[in-house]
């Protein structure tokens, strides 16, 4: 159970950091929305200098 909580906390922290990154770089998410409604995070990050 504790491992699950740690994983969820890590996911939440990653989402918070992603949100801050998007806001601080004034990224227009509309440019990364795919036809199915999902956001292409890989392209977004690569376009802004984050190599995966």
C-alpha cells in the first residue's frame, strides 16, 4: 500500500512540475493537441529543449 501512495505522490509532483513548466514558458497547448484530444507531451517537451 505504501508503494502505491509513493507512486501517486510522484505522479502528482510530476504533473505539478509539468504545469509550472508550461506556464513559465507560455506554451500554447493547442499546438500539441492531437486529433483524439490527447496532448503530445513528447513533442511539447522536445520543442522546448527537454530531451527524453
